[in-house]
C-alpha cells in the first residue's frame, strides 16, 4: 500500500523556499571550493615547487578520486539510514556542518608547498560531504511536493543552485580576487601568503551556513509520510539492508535499476560538458580567461532558466520526455559546435546547450522520485549518488581518448557527445510512470 504525497498548500510554500535555499548555499560552495577558486589556489600558489614526481594537478585528481570512492561507498548506507524521514534533518545538519567547518579550515592553508597535502585533504572532505548531503536533501523532495508539483519544485531547487553559484562567484571575484597588485578585490585583501583566497573560503563557508539554516530549522516540521518504524543500524547492518533492498527491487521491478544505470551515464556526460567547457573555450574557440569567467556566469543563469522552464514542462508532459528531448538537443548542439570556429559560435551554441542541461538534471531527480516506492526515496537517492560516482570516469576518459586519437582538443566534444548518446539510448528503454507521481505504474 502506498501513501499519497501531501497536498502542497500555501503555508507549505515556505518549506519549498527553505529547501531551495540549501541548494543555493551548497552549489555556491562547490563552485568556489572544487571548481574555480580553492582548487586553482592549491595547484598554483600552494603546490608550486612541491616535492615529488607527480604534479599538484595530478595530486588534486587523486584527492578527488578518493573523495569519489568515499561517496560511492557511503552514499547507499546513508540512503538506508535516512529511509526514516525523521533522520533526514540530522544527517543533513551533520554533513552540512562538516562542510562548513572544513571550508573554514581552508583559511589556514598558506601559499606554501608544505600545506598542499592538508589542503587536498580538506578539499576532498568538503567535496565528499557536499555530495553525501544531497542524499537526505533529495529525499525531502517527496515530503514537500505532490505528484503534480514535484517537477517544478525540483526545477526551482536546481535553478536556485545555479543562481547561488553565480552570486557567490561574483561576490568572491569582486570582493577578493579581481584586480592586480599587492591587494585584491573591492575589500583590498592582501595577496601575501594567499590571504585573499583564504579569506574567500571563510566567505564561502558563511554562505553555506546562512543559506542552509532555513531548511535545517524547519525540516522537522515537514510531513512524515512513512509511519513505519525504521530502527537504526550500524555500517555492516546498513550494507546488509541495502543488499536486501536492491535484490527486492530487482525482483519487484528492474526498471528502476535500469534508470539508475542510464542516468549515471548521461549525468556523467553532463558533468563532462561543464568540466571541459572552459578548456574547449580557451584552447579551441579563442576565449580569454576573463571571457571564460563571464561565460560561466551567463551559462549558470541560462541553465537556471532552463531548469525552471523544464520543471513546468515536466509536470505537464513527464520527466522522461524532458530528459530525452534535452539530451537530444545537447548532442545536436555539441556536434554543431564541433563544425564551427570562433568565439561567437562558442557563445551561441554554448549558451543554447546550457539551456537544456538544467532540465535534464532536474527531471532526472524528479523521475527517480516518481519511480521509487513511497518510503524508499532515501535508499533510491543513495543508490542514485553511488551509481553516478561509479561511472564518473567515463566522460573524462573518452574526452582524452578522442583528443589523443584525433590530435585535436576540439575532438574531445565528440567523446562527450558519445557518452550523452549512450545515456540517451539507455533512457529510451526506461519505462516511465504513466502519470506523474504514480510509483510502480509504468508505460511500456
């Protein structure tokens, strides 16, 4: 027997805003720490002249690999533990607090090679906490949405994350990074010993803490849809229960397992587009470093708009149709971009491509929620995070293979399109629910 989702009436809209606020803080933190600022600081100012055969960039890759393995191992167990809605707030609060504390500790990392290993450990820990926190966070979506509104709410949350990354990036760049000379930014923070970047990390930690508080303070009031008792278990007990859940789901309906695998492939392709977009822009289409930063801001804004519009279409036409159409458009635009040259072509095709990235990511989350059995969304999102990490090597590997074989950086886009194409083909075989939010009822 399934439990119906609650009606989303006017008083509960504040919960939606609180939920989206957490995504705004978390995505902004990830953009600053993992992508644009602290990782660059580690591989440049801190790691320059570090002893050892491997380069700082190589050590960064190894640190993120360890973080990915940690996420892949821990996410399913956390998913089992937060199967009980009452535990989701606790798990989210602990993981968010750890991310804030680790980011604060980054302010201690000086521009000295002796601090490289500590900095890598802090970055890997922050990345792991952020991804693991998404498990209880995503599971809360069912508590604050209905089958008719889950698409638009998921899209709104995803868009909030994009907006958060843009705003924090602008705050950090203008306040701490921009300019030249002995002090940087509008705050005139000295660059000596990396002080401006270290101060920016305190800003990023405060950003997450402030935007996470609304959800952490109100999550205990979210409706509890599953009244069944879920006794807590240890790590080994969690893995045993996880295996039981996987085998039971495989016997009940293998369709969810197929979707987890298909989404893992195309989500890795989408991540690859963002990861290597700047590389292609600079090395192939002639963008400057400043242009790349501006493009990143514009791309996030366009992706946020796409996520909102995609969520509205999702609730009307269904998640699978949004995902398939978005992936098809991204592949077509990517292949078109390969045939063109110049900065203008990159701007036009790149921004159009970003318009479809938001909907595909948001609708993947919504479709999983609609396919999962009521009360099992925690386990489902734990597996969702794990499978995503399990194939996270695919897009980077094929990107490098195509570049090496063809002898041109431009060819790397073909590798990314191949990953997206494989994910699209796999998605065509996934049976989606006939009606929004009707778990277990699928169309052939």
